[in-house]
C-alpha cells in the first residue's frame, strides 16, 4: 500500500511540473524553448488495470483440537497429506467410551422391548392364532377382490363385443357393406360414426364418437380407432356420402340380452363374495382385539419416558466416543501434526491451547490485497490478473481472477482501502500460503487505440491538455479527450490528436 501511495504522489508531482513549464514557455517557438522530450502519438493496444501487493492465503485455514483428554492411540496423517472430509486424523484410546456406548445401547434396547411388550398386551398361543387368522382373512379378501374383478371385466367385455355390426344409413347408395372385426378393449359405451370422403390419394373413411381418426377404405381389415376394432368393406367403389354406425354395446343383437344378464350376475357375485371376505376380516380383527387388553395410559407414559431416558444416555455416550477421534471437517491438506502416539492430551478449545492438527482447504489458493479508493472503480469481479511471487521473481507469471471486492472500506491511518480477493486459476504446487504476491489486475483492453505517455497529460480547470507540435515550429496547448489509462504509464486519446503527431512529455 505504501508503494501505491508513492506512485500517486510521484505522478502528482510530474503534473505540477508540467503546468509550471506550460505557464513559462507557451509563447516561445521550438528553437527558443528549453529541451523537452517529444514522442509521437501512436496506435497500440492499451490495457487498463491496477497494480497491487498481496499475500497468498488459503480459502480456509483450520486448527483442530480434542474436546476431551486422553491418550493418543493412532496418528493417521503427516504434514503435507491430502485428506477428505470425514477422514479420521488422530484417535485417542476409546476403550472406556466404547464400553459406555455398548452399555447404553443395551439399556435402550431393553427399554424399547418393555415398552413394546406393554403396547402388545397379552401374549401366548391364542393371540398368535388370532393374528394368523386375521392375516389369512386379509389375504383371502385381497385374492377375492382380484378374482372377482377379473370375472366382472370378462363379462363386461363379452357384453360390449356381442354382435358388433356396422349399420349403414338408410340413404346409403350402392351395395357395398362394412364389417367389424376384432375385440373392443375400451371401457366406455357409445358409438362410432363412420363417413367416407375422397382425396387425391383415393377413398378414405373418417370416424367420430367414441374416438376420432381416419383410415383408407379397403377390402382388408383396417384399424377402427385404437381400441382393438377393425373395419373392412366388401368393395371400394362406394359413393363418398355413405355413412355407418357401430353401437357399443349392440343392444339390438340377439346375444346382447344374454351377455348383459351374465354381466349383471358377475357384478352381484362380486359384491356377495367381497362382502363375505370382508366379514371374515372384521370377525378376525374383533377376535384379536378381545384377546388384547389395552395398557393403562399412565403405564404407557412411564415406559415411554424410560425409552427417552435410555436414548439420551446413549446419545451422550456416542458423543463422548465421537470426541475420541479428530475428524477432517473439510477436504484439505495437513500443515501441522502436533501430537504423537502415546502422548497424553488435555481436552481444550483452540483458544485455550495449541492445536493437535492444522490444515488448509485443498481448494485453489487465493490472494488478499487492498486497493485504494482512487483505483476501486477500475476493478470488478471477474477481472483477470497476472501475478508474480517474490519467491520466483518477475519472470514467472501465475494467472488469477478477482472473485470478490469488499463493499466496506478498511480505514488505516485515515486512508480508506478496500479488500480484494483473487483466486489462482490453477492449482500449482509452487504456490504456498504466506508468499508475497505482486498483482496486475486487468480491467479493460482497447485494441489499436491512439496512445501517448501519461506524463504528457496536463490537467487545468477540469480540462485535459497536451503540448502538441502544431507543425509550424511552435508548441501549442491542445485540449484532448482521454480514454482509459493503461499499465505501463500510457493513456488513450479519444480526440484532439492524430496518429504520428508529436507531443511533449515529462519524465522518462
């Protein structure tokens, strides 16, 4: 942050010198002025960004300690190991804790058995027989319901398909007949209406009523809808106006009355058989209930309380057993192992004493840096960055991306800065936490822009000027419109200069 502040002070000094030079030499020709360096305005790519100093950190840095004391029985990791969430890192001697869990589990099982026994009421052979009778009656009911439904469905299908006939309209012409075949599989009663129409491809039939659709007039069976019936004609020379009707069921068929009676009988048989099976179930349930005397509410409450108490004791024992293992809370990398097998450790929190294990997240490492208020507007989440690490010098670059910018300022000695977090784009074993990072954040790049050194820019009365060669042997103050300021101390000129025009600049 001190380097960044120094840069702003240095540039401010340059601007002041420039204003003084202008005020003293604006009216002189080139041959009479002191030596001033000139440079041509040229086309170049310009990238706006911000340079920051930062520190490499892990996204998560954890210290782990045992909540209860004991003797270390196993250390399953060493520094540098990669571990998964839930992996056991260190174990304490858990013999007593395991025994407590076993005892508590047995006590809970006993309390649950007593509670269930109380709820079940009387026991013995009679109860078992009654339960078996009820089970058999319920099975018989399910079987009866299924069998009777099959008989009813069969009788219904027979009635619906009895003597199905395509009845031609009284005004049909010609002697071509229509015949129905197949088995109607639908459940709805009604009628199919059939009419003929002619197209360039030949004679077709159209259906309505129970279903909608069409087909080709043919002497071979053609599907009549999608419910199992087929339609065929005795010939194909039929006037287009002819129509037929297929009633389902065909109540005019001689077989209809017989099949309808059979269907009604099947329905009555279904009700009679199902009622008898249900009556057997009801009787078995009543017999079983008579053999079981319900427990008193106060006895049930007492037994339930014993189950809850035993469950709480087991939970406490399990929690104590769980505390004999130090488990990785995240996927990560072990950075410190501070215990050995046989060592006695005291129960503690991290604040009370040294940690047993330290680890960091195995996610991509990140850089924490602080940006000045003046440069904050040049940054946004998602900006790319080039980073060098002091450990590897300026010749080694690591790519990173801005992932967050704190909305609130951090004030130090009256100066407001804003925390910027960048994440390395790739995992690289060379990158370590605690390394110093030099970050150049790239916010915007304009291609083939007209650029000049930023030290050529003069600010005056809220306007921007340069000292430009007018081409007549004189330097003139020229107002310009600037764009972005790029890395490398160059600035984009949007208007006021032309490519190749000389401008004065100050400094190197």
